[in-house]
């Protein structure tokens, strides 16, 4: 049984590479023997020429192999590029999260305990890790710090699409704002001071019931009221509370007190 090489082998790049290497090896042997036969050059010069010939042959071998295998190398490079692009696309969000973590660390954008707002998500930072941050979610109403009871995991990739807003606050002084709308049948502009006094009294009772004695009297009972009108001409009160440890209960207490006062004024006006 005779063994025959396939005809494609003689036209392949393997045969061309083997011929190139054998030819260069034969050239080195011939050059080495030629240098050894010459008596008119010293041993130092012979070693120098031997090294030069060897380096030239290695360079020719590298260039020749690259030229022979250029199509295969090009295909391999394209395959590597496609694989690299696929990896980048598949791990895009992961890369963005790691980059966002670096951005937050280097810029010191926020830390644990801060109240931040990213896009439509607002809450208190509970934990920071390598890929995301955990928030105690608050209501999305402007100025509200009432917790929704949900824990939100916010990936750092959102920092590249939405700015991170750090809301001003203090751990001991929580500022909470809400709005109330009333019909314009009672003149509230002349009763702003009365409304503020009623709101301050209701807030003070709420703070006292919570046992919050670490704040000063002014800070614990601060309540600001801004009076304006809505787009359809109704009265709109924006009430800002400062010092309540439980914003929801403080909001309910102040809203009930203010609403009861305005309702009494409306009743008095209708009976006269």
C-alpha cells in the first residue's frame, strides 16, 4: 500500500513555507562554509559576518512567512476583531457600570447617607458596591422625602445618561415640601401669617410627639409657606417642613391643621 501526498499539498502555504526555510537554511550553511574557507579575514571578522548573515536570513524568513500567510493572517485578524467587537457589545453595560463606579469614586459625587436624584429615581443612598448603588426610594414629588418602602438598585451606567443631583439635607434636619390647592373663595393672601403660625404649631406638636429633643426650638419648629396660584387661578400653598423625623405624619398633621383653618374661614364667610 503506497502513500501519496494530496496534490493540493504542493500548492499550499505549508510547502511554500518549508521551501523558504530550507532555502534560507542552505544559504546560511553555504555562507558559513565560505567564511570558514577564507584565510584573509580574522576570526573576529568572520564571527561578525556570520552574525550579520544570520540576522539578514531571519529578517528574510519573517518577511517571507508574513507574505505567504498574509491571507490567512488577514482572516484571523478579522475573526479576532469580530470576537472583540462581540465581547464589547455583550459587556457594554458591565463596562459602563465599572466606568460609572470609577467616575463616582474620583469625583466623589455622592456617598452613603446622601439623598440623590438620578433621572426619575430619588432616594437615600444605603450601600455602594462595584457596579451599582442601593437607594431607599422616596416619592418622585418635588421636595418630598417620604419613603415609598422600596429598595432600588441603581446601576452606575445611568450616570453617563442622567446627572446625579445631591439634594441638600442633614441627617438631623430633614426638609420636606408638599403643596395644597384651594378654591379662591377665601382671601388667603391676608392670612399667610396665620397659616404659618398654625402650621408651625402643628409641626411642633408632631416633633414633640416623636420625642425629637436634640434640635433647638427654632430648628425643630421651622415651617415655611409660599402662596401662589395655579394655571387655572386656584390658590396653591407650598409648605416646607424642617425637623420632622417622620415626614408623612408631619405632612398629615400640618395639612389637616391648615385645611381645617381654611375650611373654617370659608364657613364663616358663607354664614355672614
